[in-house]
C-alpha cells in the first residue's frame, strides 16, 4: 500500500519494545481489561480470606473454643 497524506506515521521508542512484543488496542478495550483484572484480583483476595477464616474456624472448633447454642436468646 503506497503512503498518502491521510496515513499517520508512528515512531515507537526502543524502550517500549524491549520484549519484542507490542500490542496496540483501543483505550476503551484497555480500560475494560484493567477493570476486569481488578475484579479478578478482588475475587482472589476474597477467596483467600474465606479460606483463612474456614481454617481458623476448624482449628478453634477442634480446640473446643467455640460455643454451641440452641437459640439466639442464649447469646444474651
């Protein structure tokens, strides 16, 4: 394809292509990806927190530290 005045030229600095892999995507798609990445990270942290809470529960149950009640009135 020959060059014409409606075509743009882009110079990419060598620092940006150190790994020899460069991906160019529209900003909206990039932002969607970043939001998804944040959500996945949040879910992972929540899962780790849940797993930790379950381990603590099981340990305290084995040690007899947890009290069993028959009704909410016993909490008083």
